[in-house]
C-alpha cells in the first residue's frame, strides 16, 4: 500500500508515495498530492491516473509550487500533443513540446517525444540523441530503451542496440518486441516449442542455446543428412559456427567422397577463417572431381578468401576450361564488377565464339544494354541465339533485347513460335508480352499475359503480377517515377502525405513502415465538367530541417459532374522498389489514372 501522509490544511488532498515509473518520466517526485476521497492504492496502479493527480494539484490552490504548477500548466497540451503525434504532424508536435518544455523543463517525456518526432521525419541521428537524453533522465522507463535500441539497430550500431534492448527486457520481461529485436540481432535465439504456433516462442541466450545445440549434435552423429542440415543452419545464422564445422567434419567421416559435404566443409572452414584447412579440403574436392567445373569454382572462392589471387585465377581458368558458360568465372576473369565497356564486351564475344558458348554473348549483350547501345546488345543476343536457339536463358535475354530495340520481325520470327510451344516457363511469356508492349501492341500484349496467367499450373504470384501489370497498361493503376527515401533496413524513412496548396495534408503512410506498405483515403472532387483531378504527394513534412521530397501527382480522369462534388476512394502503395502505386475507385468503377512528375 502506498504510504499516506497527513491531510493538507484544506483536507481536500493528501500526500502519498507512489511507485509509478510515469512520475519520473514526467519529471515528478514519487511523493505526490492525491485527492483525499480517492483510493491511495490507485496512485501506484498501471497505467497511472494523471487525471487524479491533476485534480489534486488543483485542490492545492495557492499551496501548489514547482514542479506541480509546471506540470499542471504542461498538462494543457497533453491531449493536443497526443492528437498531432497520432496524425504524424511533426511541426505542430514540436511547437507543443516547446510549450511544455517552457513551463515544465527537463523531463524525459519531452526528450522522448522529440525523439519520436525526429524519427518520424527521418532524422535518425537527432532522434537517437533525444532518446539517449530521455534514457539518461529516466532510465527506469522500458519504452525509452526499446525505441532507442530499435533505432540504433536500424542504423547499424549493433552493440549499443543490444545494450539498450537488453535494458528494455530487464525492465519489462514481457516486452516481446524487444526480444524479437534482440533475436534479429542474433544476441539471443528464438526457439518455437511448437513450429506451427508463433505464440509458443521462448528466447534463450547464446550460451544456453549452445548447450542445447551440443546436445542436439551428440544425438545425430551418425545421421549424415541431419548433420548437413544442422551445419548449414549454424553457419548461416552464426549462432555456433564452430559446432557447424564439427558437424561437417563428422559428415565427412561418414561420407568422405561426397562432393556436397566436401564443398560445405571447405566453406565452413572459410567462414571461421581457417583458410589452410579450407584450401586443403577444396583441393581434395577438385582432385577427386577434376572434370567438374563447380569443384574448381569452389576452390577459387576459397583461395580468394585466403588472398591467393594467382591461385584463384588458375582455378577460375580451369573452371572455365571445363564449362565455358560458367558465368561466375566469366564475371571475375573479365572484371565485370568494374562496369560495362565495349572492349570487355568484345573479349567476351571472342570467348563465346571460340568456345561456342552463348553465355559470353549474353554477358556482352547485358553490358552493351547497360551502356544504352541497344543495337550492339541485340547483335550479341542474336549470336547467342544462333548457338543455342532452344535454351531458355538465351531466349529470355534475346526477347528482352528485341523489345528494347523494337525489332518486330525478329520477335515474330524467333520468339513467337517458341512462346506458342508452351514448353518454357512463364518468364518467356512475360518478356514476350513486354516486347509487344514496347512495339505499341498493347492489346496483343495484354492478351498474351492473360493467356499465360490463365494456363493450367500458372503460379499464383505470377497471376497477381499479371493483374497489376494489365492495370497499369490500361491506366487503372499508375506507378510514380520518384522512389521513396528508405532507411537502412528498407523501411520508409519519412512519412508520405498529401501535398495541398500552401500546406501539408494528412499523413498517408507513416515513417518506419516496412515495404510493401499501403493506405487508402477518400478524395473529394468538385468539377464543372469532364476533366481531371490531381492528388499531389510528398515525403516529409514542411517546416522541418529537411525540405519535403516532392513525389509528383496522380491525375484521375473524372466523369462529368453537374455541380456539387463527389468522393473517389484512392489506394496508394509503396512496392519493394520504393516506388508508389496508385489506384482510384468510384463505386465499382476503376478510374483512369496517370502519374505526373513534380515541377522543378
């Protein structure tokens, strides 16, 4: 029970001791005024009853001094502050926080919410400083440590993030968000007691998890497939990579000539930086399978990690001798990472011609295409096609280059018959349809996609992509040309909001959301006749330290209106590439839409 002090002279309030963490967050002591007719036990309940505290301060009258007077004045802004934060109105929130700070300075509450505002507008370094300030002022508040740790993790400061998130879990052992974040940082391990039930998760530290892995390893020592699976998991997740290597060593004892085991063991040694052992195993693999190109590619990778450039090159040349189409070897030996250039393309073509290997032509074609030389790109692709006209990788690239060069005779002669055989994957139908679209045959392209998507066995994700593509081609869906600014983990860095004349509109997609993200909103239209209405968008709010990014406008072709106004339902989404997609619907009708680039 909270300790209750003597009644005030007015007998309307009493002094009680509270253990609520919220008091320190708001810059208040633990001994507080409380209405005399209220249960003092409620002063320590969660959530804290701020209304009772404010009422008690009012009852104090002239007796109220600091910090109570300041807190009472600051409370006038709390409801408005909550509303603008909910709506993502950063500048308004900053103004209200400044007013709170002026009458009730130095609180963790203000520092924390300044961090929220800065984070929502993509100013992550500033946000971290505010969260650190809040944590310094009120280290007992778990949400402060959670937000600080999440942002530090996003910005790549793993050690600080782990420390902050660990504090959050100590203060609130039921904070699953903090535990999930620690698991994503591989500071702890998430274990599902029931693989089908996410709520069965428990979280264990790395030392404890290692003990569990040791027990698991000891129970599978004679199970070769299980050893390979166990090793792959440990090396991929880096929980206990040395145990993964031990599992592979045991797997080699069981199957000393198995190429998969030898390759995995060589790479396991590479991962734990035992390069001499990695080289020995990779050489053993190459010696056992001297005519297999992948064995030499594996050796080249191991030697590259050990810094043996001469040995790497010799192994790559051997791999290419055995398989002239070995694309990874071609990429390294011809230094494709340095960027496209005509001389490299010529040398790739010479290799392809000398060895009758189409992949050299394909890589040369890709380089020419990236340089914008569509004629050269098509020529190289055609030479690959001449070597292997039925190989799907060749057909796919050749078709794409035909579309880029807008060469209809080649499309009709070489690609169309292959599509009609229906013996290739849906990727060829896709490239064929896009080539038709580039040639101006939109209706034929749509029919090709519909035919491919309606065929028996067409994958569901392909059908969905076809539907979206047809919507774009028929102006039922529009894609923006300005990609969103993303944070380090692929989330939206700053909020996306309507851009109205002279002011910011509503926030549609909040900062921090992971892609894909979407929202819907009503758009009120008032027109005198047939015409368009435009929905302008921006990323980031006006009035902050960084100007908003103008995202352009989506124009909606509206039906004739006789006076009055009507409402269109708008849907907006951000795809994995960060570009916006837009659709407008009135009733059951999808309206024609198009994107207009922002004014300079």
